C-alpha cells in the first residue's frame, strides 16, 4: 500500500488552501467590478454561483490546515491582493476577458489536482475523494467560462499565457513557503 509522506501532504494542503483562497479572491475582484463600473446582472449571477463553490473548497482546506497543523503559505496576503486585482482587471476589460480568466485558471487547476491525485497514497482516501470532487467542479467552471464567451483568439492568447504562467508560479511558491 502506497502511503503519503508528511512533506508531500503538507505541500498539497498548503498549496490547495492558497489556491482556493485565490479563486475566491478572483471572484471577489470580479464582483467588485460588477457592482461598481460594470453592469452585467447575468455575468454577476454566474460568478456568484462559482464563488459559492470556491467558498466550500476553501473552507475544506482551511479545516484541513487546522486539523493537521500545517502552516499556511506566508504569501496569503499577496495572493489575496493579486487575486482581487486579476479578477477586477479582467472584468474591467470585458466579459470575454473575465470568462477567460476563469478558463485559464481552471485549466491549470485541473492539471494540478490531477497531479496531486497521482501523488496521494491509499492512506489519504478521503482527501483524494474531496480533491477529485473539487476537480470535477473546476472543470465545470472551465466549461461554463467557455460557454459564456471565453476565448484564446488573438490578443486573448496573451492574457491566457500571463494568467496561466502566474498561476503556475503561485502554485510552485505556495507549496514551499
Ligand atoms: Fe475551487
Ligand atoms: Fe473554480
């Protein structure tokens, strides 16, 4: 039976805790733009729905981090700030950019969660079940984003690259510190 070593487990929970918190902050930033400068009730409803799920994901990892006495990343305040900025900024561009933001992030997270599921041992069955469920929901978010106009055509491909690269860096760093 493959078991999970403590270091791997700490890294997995630390980074997921940071990532789900980041997701929450991105949507907060998007909703901030939608309640100030941009009027789009339809988009607001969609984002509120996704945010609801991110909140559950975050709460799960927040409990795990306490239960297992794992140190959260020291960069949480930075990710909060950048998350809100990314959400706000993309929504201020237009609806397509706002939806691309979700599509790009979720694409990275889909892979990230898949890697984690491969790394976790049989001794972490319950955790694997939760991550697997969250992964399905992130894939749903990605599909919703494409349904609602996310595109990687033309200049949007640059935005996609920026978001995906920053997300990957944030993941690497948050695993370690
Ligand atoms: Fe999530
Ligand atoms: Fe998500």
